[in-house]
C-alpha cells in the first residue's frame, strides 16, 4: 500500500472513508496507519485497546523493528502500564479517565528523558518523542493511540496536537472492534510474506512480514501476551498438510487442496507452497510457502490512486458498489436520492468505459 503525502484535507477525507468501510476494524487498521502517517508524521504507531477496567485488551503496532517493538510492548505492559509509568507521565488509566484527549510528552520537559520509562521502552527502539491520543466511545474509552518519532526528529507540535484532536472521532469509529462479517467479499492484497518449512512442517525461516501474518492468523485478538510469540507450533500444525502435499505427490489425497486458507477479523490468508531447489544437502526437502493477505474489495480499491482521485461523491458510490450495496442502499447510506445515485453510477461507468458493476470492478483492479 502506498498512500504517500497528501494535502491535509485529502488525508482527513481518506481517513473518514476508511473508517466507514464495512467490516471489522482490523481489516482497515494497516491502511489507516499509512494514511495517518501522511497527516501526522510518525516513525512508530501503537494502538492499545482497553476494557471497561482500563486493562489492556489488545495491542497492534508498527515500528522499524517489529520484533523489538513487540518485546517493548510486552515489557511496557508487565512493568510500566498503570504501575510505575506515572513516575514519568500521566498513567494510562488517569489519561483514559481524564478530560484531556491528547498527551504530548514534550510537556514533561527534560525529566521525561531521565525517566526509566524513556530509557527502557523508547530509547532502545530509537524513539525520542511520543504523543498519546485517547479514543473515547459513547460509553467508555476504547483505548489510546501512541505515535512516536525517532532521535533527530522534531518533537510533536501544537499543530500535531490540533490535527489529532480534530480526527479523534474518526479514529474512534475506525478502531472500534466490531463483530466479524463473513459476507464481506475479500480479494488478494499486495501484502505477501515468505515462510520456509522442513519436511515435518516446522518453520525454519520466516520474514518479519511473515511473523506479523502469523500473529494475524493465530492471535487475532492481539493480546499482549501473544506479542513476543513465534506461533511455531500453530504454524506447523496448519502448514504440515501443505508441506506433505508438496513433498509427497504420490501420497496426495483426492480431496486435498494445493493451498490453505484461513479467515478472521484481519482478513483472509492464503498459503501456497513450492519445493525449493537444494544447492546443499542440508537444504533438501525444504518447502517455501507464500502467504498472501486478502482484504475487502472496497479497501483494495481505496489503495488505488485512480479511485482516491475520483470526485468525492463518485468515490463514495464506487466504494459502496464494491461492498455489494444496491442503489437504494447506497442512496440511504450517503443521504442522496435514488436518481442522484444512479447518475453517479452512470458517470462511473462512462469514466471507465464499462456497462456493469462487475466490469467496473475488473477495470479498476486490472488497470494497475
């Protein structure tokens, strides 16, 4: 995905559009983080969901070193969260229950950089500046977002605070965890990862992206205790039939598929295997497995510049068409008349030289 730098007004419009797409929050979270990066620059992103007692219910993060970031999140939870973090900053619980929405660590002065929290959590990751945004739902806070910047970067400014305050409601809606919607159509995305297994199905190598994929697949709730796991046993049990299919074609069962697929609130995940060419004896019987993430069709279209650059109403109608909505449903969702909706659909068909919803989707996806 590549949303890049855009005008602030366009970034806010894209954030709003992402937030209103159908499906669980987890579907859109990686895209939302990338759009937000173009609005308020950051190097590290961490979403912390909390329960009604302010306990961490889940954590999802993006950082230059994902493994170190996971270990840091676990350490923060075990040692600092609502414990000794208030020696450096306002505690998470006080922040969630207070009136402030944004907590910029610049307000703590140089004492923040002398704190154990900074020395233990931020500094080892190369981060120096941090800002937290509380996301408050109608009944209680759903959690908070933490953005960080590296050493040598400018601190978060008053303008950054203003921008985050201005989109708090959008982010709260986007981050709220919903029930799984199995009917949402998923299509392959651009995210792929590689896993290498031996003949027993054991993982002998995986990329950083693959480790993140395995977290999506086997620990979709992203509980803190799962952040530093490798999911080796779960992966072995899931991938072994595919490894055996690849290495022992003579023993394939008639109904055994050449690929695996699993779906949860983070999307769909397909696994396809191929036998690796061995240049050494130690590399014999190794199987490479490509993992591909599948996301809602509307979200896949949002990644296309040709869709994002459409006039606002045409873009909204296009994304609703991708969700399978009928004209009356689109009209109701977008507060417009049926005739106006039909007019936007016709304009889309004319723009892309098609005459049906299906051909419009194919044209958009195959043009890139």
